[in-house]
């Protein structure tokens, strides 16, 4: 991510091991939202610094899961 490189911000990702490997949903919308979250985090983090995307399984069943995305 160019903004992160310029500001010397390290990006990392942490995912809950319980999240299924295959999910069905609107991947375009999820990508857009996460891109906006990360872009804002980079924009408002003074460099050098760290930005981390954390994905957590809140609840899950065979046909439905609830995920929480947070940016630290």
C-alpha cells in the first residue's frame, strides 16, 4: 500500500482460526469496506507505526457466520 510505505507503517493481518475457509457473500462490498477502514487507519496513524486488521468469529453455524473486523 503506497501510503503505508511512505509513512513507514507496517500492515499485518490476524484471523481467527475458527473461521471457515470458504464463505459465501458479497466479496466486492467486504473488500471495499476493509479497504476504506485500512485507508483511514493509515491516513490517521502517524508514521512510523503499525496497523493491524483483526478478523474474529463472533458466532457461527454450518450455514451462517458472524464475523467482526477491527482495525488496530
